[in-house]
C-alpha cells in the first residue's frame, strides 16, 4: 500500500516518514508525483486546511493521503502566526519586518522575535492537525499540541521552521537542539500522529 504525504516540506517529510515507519506502507510525498496539483491552504483553522489538503489530493491522485496542517500559536501575538505560520513574514500583521534573513524560516523567525521584543509573556504552543483521507471517501483526524515558550534568540540547527526559537515546556533546550526521535516524542505532530496511528492501526495491517 502507498500513502501520499501532502507536503513538500523536507522537515515534515522526514518527521512523518519516521512516525509512519511501523506501518508496512510505502511513503511518497508531493515531490515524488510527476503531475503537479496544488491545493491552496486558505481556510481559517488547522483542521479545515488539513482536511481540504488530504481530501483534494486523495481524490485527485486516487491514493490514500496523510496531510498535516500545523503552526505556532503565540499568546502575546493574539494567537498569531497560527494558520499563517508558513508565510508569516509577508503577512501585514505587525507590519513588514525588513531584515537580512535569506530563507523563509529565518524571515518568519525574525518577525516573531521583533514583535516579541520586550514582551514578558512568552507562552506559545505548536499545534498540528493530521488527517488521513481515503480516495473511497472517508477519513480520520487527530490533533496534537506542544506547549512551550518563545526564546529571546535562535538556538540549534536541527528541525525546521520556528524550532530554533521554541523551548518546549520542561526543557532547557529549543526544539532545534533535540534529535528527531526526541522531538517526535513530544511534538504536536508526534502527539497528533500517535492518536491517528492508533485509529489507523485498526484499519491498516
Ligand atoms: P503548513 O505546511 O501550512 O502546515 O505550515 C506549517 C508552518 O508552521 C511551517 O512552515 C513552519 O513554519 C511552522 N511549523 C509547523 N510545524 C513546525 C515544527 O515542528 N517546528 C517548527 N515550525 C513548525
């Protein structure tokens, strides 16, 4: 059996492959399909975006799909970047931040740090909604969260996205300083996946 991971984000593919390694399934990602088809993530919640991606790709490619929509939710920023996490730097919220950062991840991090300058309340969480959708027209979903705080400056070079500025609760290191297995054990996606795996294992053997 093949499952398509509805993402081109290498960091996510790495994590999701690891999370699915106990299933006897072949994992492919959007990078492996030859005919490109794009689904816009234009909904206002993680669940709606994940469901939209999983359903549209499953019906288009006629293959079971696992989609994750995830992001960083910062209390002091009124729950932003939220569903805008992937392209926060170009969103009008808080004004554009001019900096020398090259990658999208670096630009997003710079914007969060700039908006958080002098802010005492650094509470934040990562949220992930994962959806499995079968081309036969049914699906399963699960949600996971990882509580933590925004650091004053980036540390670590593992992981992806906002990992260098997110310190999980109970840790004195950032997510970007954790090995992939350790991150998957405590992360929003890891937690959402273990719930989804439990449901899936009753169906896929
Ligand atoms: P998505 O592909 O629309 O789900 O975008 C999610 C965005 O949220 C990513 O591009 C990252 O910026 C951020 N994000 C999601 N999960 C993580 C994570 O595990 N670590 C760091 N950033 C994450």
